[in-house]
């Protein structure tokens, strides 16, 4: 994932002023437009998510969310401890979550997608206010006492209700609700220090002023399209130390010294400043974990995930190491032999891993990277992917036209069960690059599928964000195969989200344990290597140099190359 992603995990809702009067005629015109926009939304059954708010509307909505949340928490806190029940202590918090999640997402989405600076500022300000408010909600000792009292009464409830209560208690306790006042103040001080250090660390890593100047000879092997995108300075190409520049060079550059130079420079981003910051972070995080009753910060961080303890994680890693060690060593020997043939007697470093994995794959499929890319025009990939998921899960996607969205390239689809025609949910596709938009492929949930207190069901709504290139001068925009897999992976999250039938908003797909939420997408992305789906998503956009069937056969035969090497690389935490 993953801002993978995915949603604001704020307080109870997640895991992601009046204007002066103007001329009467103009005011009426704006009102008519706003009413038209609202009518368009209301025509969609089960769709209450809002995607076209003004800056003033975002502020007012954030005010309303905070006021309603405080009202609900105050009501729960007022319940006498000897009279607590699911109906008066737990159900109000669940209903608040169900109703407010899409409202919160309506406030924070513009920061990621809107071309308007005014909307982005309003969204960022609302997000900051909401984050602060929901953190305070999760620290309310009076509400925690009521919820805890309910767990001790022994009222019989269903398994999903039990799980919801367990999550409530855990979230309160992780935020210090059971600490004494003095310890809570100490916790706040530690969290503030951690936030400041995190921000400084990220700012150092995101410093876009760092770059390396390289000649075309030093960039031998790089695709022409990549070189064209690099800024020229003093007759050399300017390579920024970002993943968009670094990863392609580590994968394709034939010059070993260049790969090493870039890998070292990228690995040293942040410099000695970040080393000092990291040392402080480790110490302060340990103090925070101990204060909250955990043995160490690892146990605190792992608790909300499937393993639940760091001991289980270590056991899993050791088991994986034993199972994959021999195979990984054989793969590494193969890669070292390739380097020996191409570069002579040179030491094999981490900067060589991606390049020689790609070289081994090219030898096997007998296709170069540029040739593969020509088989994946964006429009064909998207249409083939949609057809694949419809066939696989018996779904029916229908594009909805004439609906106001945040940009004219955004598309909206309804999702129905192909057999019963029941409405399952909606998704937006916002896949083309533009300035100011969130820079990675991810899924944002706008509305969770859940049951409301009146018996109605909210249907899931999600957005697939990406930065695919646009068509230029009639030429098809093309995707690298890893980009195809990434989009397929993220759209799997969309389908998982829309297929969810949880009672509680808290258990909608992307709000489950983060590692569990990745499993369906990790499984489904393997379809990208099957011939049936490759045929749906690919097709040479000009004159074919080889037949489509031969291309599919070659690419699908390479589906599992060096998976063990990738796992071992990730286990060691390599940055290249």
C-alpha cells in the first residue's frame, strides 16, 4: 500500500463562515448550480459521499462533524456505569462512525485530487482539525470508562459486535485513556516529540534540491523516453534523487559505476541529520511503548496487525529465511554469473540486484523493456482490467455520465451483481497525471459499506488514483509492465472494498488490519501473468513486431522469476 493508501485513520471515523452577500443575480446563479450539483448526487442510490464541495463548504462540514462527534461522545459519557448497554454505549459510537466516515472523506479528498489551490488548503486545514479532534475523542477517559464497564457486564452480543467493542477498547488504551493524568501528559509530550522528529526526517528525505548530473554515456542503456524527461544542465542530464528517477536507473543502466553512484546517493538521503533523528526516535518510541504498558515499540506497532506480537513476526521471518535461503542463494549465484559476463571480475553489490534481475528476465522472455511497454496502452489496460474483474467475480460495471466530479478526466462507475442486478457500490477512476495531484497509485475510500441504525445499508464507494501519462499528439500513452501490475493490485482493493458486507463501518475492507487488507490484492495481481488476462490488457499500439500470442506466452512464462530474491531483499530492508 498504501497513502497506500488508502484513507484517513482518524479517531472514531477512520483509519484515512458564511460568505458575504454578493449581487442578488449572481447569488441566485450560484445557488442554482449548487442545487443542480446536489440533485446529481441524490439521483445515485445509496451514494451519500460528496466530491465537489467548495472551500467554505469544507470548513462548515468539518465544523458540523466535530460538533456531532462531541455531542455523541458526551451522551455516551453521561450513561451511568450501572446502566450501560450495547444500545446506549456502543451503538451510538458505531452509528457515528457509519454516518461521519463519508463526511470526513469529503473533507480530506480534495487535498489529494483537486486542481484548486484554495480547495487543497481548505482540505488540509480541515484534515488537521479533524485529526486533532478525533485524537482527543480517543483519549476521553469518561467515554473509555463507559465502554470498559460494558465489557464487564457480560451482555450477550454477536461476534462482529464483540470484535467492534474489542477494537474500541484497544484504540482508547493505545491513546492513553487508562493512564493517570500525569502519565497522560508525559505521553502527549513524547508523541509531540515523535511527530516533530518524523516531520523533520520526512522533510530531509523529500528534499528535491538533491540531484546528480550524468552524461549520456554514464546513462547508457536508459530508454529514450526516460532521457527526454530529464532536465539538461551544462550538457549533462539532471537526475533527481526520487524513486521516479532512481528505480529506472537501477533497473536499466548498463554502467555499473552509475548504478552504484545513484544507489549510494539515494541511500544517503537525509545524511547525518537523519541518522541522529532516527537514534532519537528509537529512544523516544521505546519510552512511549513502555509508558503504555508494552515491552517495546515493536509490540506496540504490531499489535493492530495480524501477528499481534513482535515475537510472531520474528518467528515468521526465521521460517521464511530457512525456506528461501538456499533458493535465494542459487538465484544470487545466477545474477553474479551474469554480471561476470557483462562487466568482468567485479564485486556484486545491492546496486546490481535490480539490473541483473531485469537482465535475467529479458534473456528468458527475449523481449526488451521498451518492446514490452509498447504492448500496454493505458486505455487498453484499463478496459481489459475492468472486463477481467467483471468476468472473474460476476460483476457488472456501468459508467455513469453527466455527473459533476473534481476533474474532467475522472470517470464514475456503478457496480452491480451480474446475476441479481443488485447494486453493490460505486468507484471513480482518476488515473491520469496532473499537477498538484497525489503522486502515487492508491485507493481512497469515500464511503464504507455498512448497516445504519434505521436498517438501511450504505454502499461502498472508492477512488482509484494513479499518475498514468496522457495521450500526446494522438500517440497512445504507454505503461511499463510493473505499472500495469500496480494498477491491477490497487483496483483489486477497489473490488475487495465494494464486495464487503460488514455490519460495521469499522470493518469495511480497507479499515481492517493493514497486512490482512493486502492479501486479496497480492493474490489477485498474479492474474497479470496469466495468458487470459494478458490478452485482455495488452495489444501492440502500432505495427506488431511479433504476434500478440507470442508476446503473451513469453511474458506469462516469466511470472515468478526471482520472487525469493525480492523477499530476501525486503527482509534486509534494502533501499535499492
